[in-house]
């Protein structure tokens, strides 16, 4: 389990418990080439608010590639649009594995997508992290107070 995988799991878990998580994008363990980045997961209880937050993170993060979140199946997938196919379910459409294989030959794309995914996760962490209420600051919890 990679650090990136753990970070993705912790970040998504800020929105709610996960049932499943898959991350692609790290270096191949045997051959060392960069793999194509995409992220798939399933919340125990998916809902519109979780989707809204993830979509906002994707929309507001400056990226090198265009990304899309697909929620048409029970597993949600965040993927560069370059990997999408045609039809009703472009992520799971025939040829997805072939498109991933072809994209992997473009190592510059793989690096850009990995940097993008890291940036999207950073944005998502900021949007999903619990906010401290100013009324509940250190002085209210018995900590230091300002004079």
C-alpha cells in the first residue's frame, strides 16, 4: 500500500466511510515506468453532497489535463478524459484497458496526470476537512486566550 493510496483513502474518508478504493498512478513495481492515474472508490453511503464536494474539487483545481468524475455505476471514478470511451458509460466502455495501455506509452501524460491527481486530492482535503468554528476556539476549550 503506497503513501498516495493511504492519502487518497484518508482524504475521501473525510466525506464518509469507504467500502472500496482503487488508485492507479504510481510507478510500476517491477519495471519502474509511471502508470496512468485514476481513482475509483465507493462510499458506504453515497449522496449528492459528497458528489458536489468532489466535483467542486475537480472543477476548482488547476490541472494540466481535463478530468471527469463518473458516478454512473456504484463505484465512482475520477479519470482524465483522455481515457474515456463512447456511449452511456464512457469509463467502463469497451476498450478502457486498451486506452489505458496506449496512454501509458505517453510518460509525459502519466506524470501530468499524477501531478493533477495529487493537486485534486489536496483541494478535496481542504474542502472536506472539518472546519473549526470561531466560537469554539482555544479559549473556549480551556486553551490560551488573547489579552
